[in-house]
């Protein structure tokens, strides 16, 4: 065996000895990690689920709450370390808007306000595409103005679950919705006339729950009790 080979072997032995010494010191001062702590650090706590029946009507009520991202000054947030399923998806805190600004309550034609979240992305890199739409009837001045203002704008939409009363939010501060207004004048007397507002956002959550107060112009929608 050459002198160079002997020196290489001795260097490898020294390096391995140093690694084992460092591992031993880490264990003494920090303790060996247990399986439970590793699981909690890298994933979520799951629980058994059962369906016991009850109301499960689709869609939302006939009122949408629109918030424009540039007008919101205070955003509620998710818990940094959620300890329950509710905290995992429920926003805590209350919205506030710039002076003279607020959320906007918009009437929605029945059976037109819907939302869904489709999975997107590749394995180990999946997220949700939140998307939906609602219909506002008519093409009066205020409707045409709404289409103009929402085009190329960003924000959030809150709908009311008709079964639970929970307020379901699409979009958030870091992942706001993008809006696509479509104006339809129709051709025949029986054609639908109005504006369909489509919205979408990439998000880590399928949807969020916000049951706090909603500031409107001159009033406030109280929190869900």
C-alpha cells in the first residue's frame, strides 16, 4: 500500500470519528428525537371522520361580500401553530379598510353563486386552484361600472354557507383572487341579461372560514356567534 493510500484511509477514519463524536454530543444535550415529534414537525394530526347526516345543500346564499385587496389595511390570519382542525382553516382577527373604504355587499341571483377548489401541480408540489362565479342581474350603470372596476383587480369573496351559517372565504392577503367579469346583453327577450363575475386564485387551502365582522359603508355585518 502506498504512502498516499495510507494517508487517505487515515483521513477518512478521522472524519468518521469526528461525525460520531458530534452526533453523540448532540444526543447528550438535546436528547434523541422520538417518532411523535418527527411526525408533528413534518405533517398534520389526522382523526377519524364519520358522516352523521344533516343539511348539505349546495351553493351559497344570495349575498356575496367583496373586498378589494388594495383597500384592506388589516387582514385576519391563520394560527401559526394550529392545534385543531378549526384553527387550521379559520381566520382569526377582524378586517379593517382604509378611510372611506369598506367591503361591498352584492346581491347574487339565486343558484348562480358557486365555488370549487381543484387540485393542481405535480407530485410533492400540489396546491389548490380556488375558483367560482356569481351572477348580478341587469346592465344598468352600476353593473357596468362594477365590471369595469373588477377587471384587472384583485381581492377576496366571502359567501355564506346556507347549512351552517359559516362564512366561506376565497382568496387571501398573500393569494388574492383575480376577477373576470363577463357582460351579457342577450339577443332574445328570454335571454339572461347581466354580469357573471368569475374569480380564481392559487392557494394552499381549498377555502378559508372567516366568521368575524365585515365592515360595510355605514354599517357592519356582525360576527357569526
